[in-house]
C-alpha cells in the first residue's frame, strides 16, 4: 500500500507532460497552480522535477525519481529555448547539432541554439555549462527533427551544420572539435544540397572552407 501511495504521489498534471521537451518555468504554470513557484519548489525537492537552471525545470523520468539523473546538455538547451520561444521556434545548431548528430563524441560545456530574437546566455545550475542563443531566421534553416531523451528537437541537418561550423568555428568554445565534426558530417552530406544552401545563404566562403578541411574537391 505504501508503495502505491508513493508512486501516485509522483504523478504530475498532464499540462506539464505536454510541455516541449518536458521543460517548464514557474510563470507558465499560473493556470495550473495557485502558487506555482512554491509548488514547483516542492516538486523539485521531492525529485519529480529537476532544476536545470534558475527558473527552468525538467520533468524527471519516472524510473529516475529518487535517483541521480542529469539531462543531456543539448536536449536541455532545446527545452530551455522552447520554454522561452515556444515549440518549433528553436533549432539546435553548430557544434551542438554536431553533437546530437553523433559527430562529436565528448560532452561539451556550451550548447548553441538558434532562436528568433536575441536572449542572454543561460547558465546551468546542475553543472558547469551554459546555453548560448544565436539570433537567426529559424524558419530558413535547413533542419530536421531528432529524437532526444526529452523528446524530439529541431536540429540543423548535416549540410547546414557543416556550413555553420565553417562560418563560425569559435561558436560554442569547442574549436578543437570543429574540424573532425565537419569531416564526419561532410561525408554524410548531399553535395547538391550543400551547394544550394551555400548559395541561398551566401555562405560560399564557408563552403570552400568545408571542402578544404574535409580534404575533398566538391563535385
């Protein structure tokens, strides 16, 4: 009986589960709780919510309630961005996209996401890391949905990612990872699509850098 009560006590309103990438802010829950800040603090203390940054919380998977759990940086960044701008308005880009696409093996300390308007960086409180926001026309980016442990996130395609990395290799404070990531993603890229994106986004210089770094002549 005690076990059942304890399990039921961890249930959350369905509105929270519907939040993009399971990420919520106290101010978004005023219609659910009379005192959202105190209620969220209570849920976080019980381990049902994970405080990822000041004012941002992620629902802990039920199997991990009461255990140590840390969301992936890139997925958490997409969740934070989505809670600010709304679902579909945030695209994981640059070195963070390369990470989600499997081209960067090690964990990073900076996540980079494209957003419609400028926002100051958000420092995480559960680790030494930050989310950096880059203002871009997110609808013009070549992106695809990638499944993460928190749910699907929009991520730039291999073609868009290599161009973005070549254009701003310093973005994300992981320059040592950029060239290997470009080489990996270049092999997955469609050459015609790469050329098309470079032309549309005026990234000819970035394309030539990609070709040079990848060690191939583009055909």
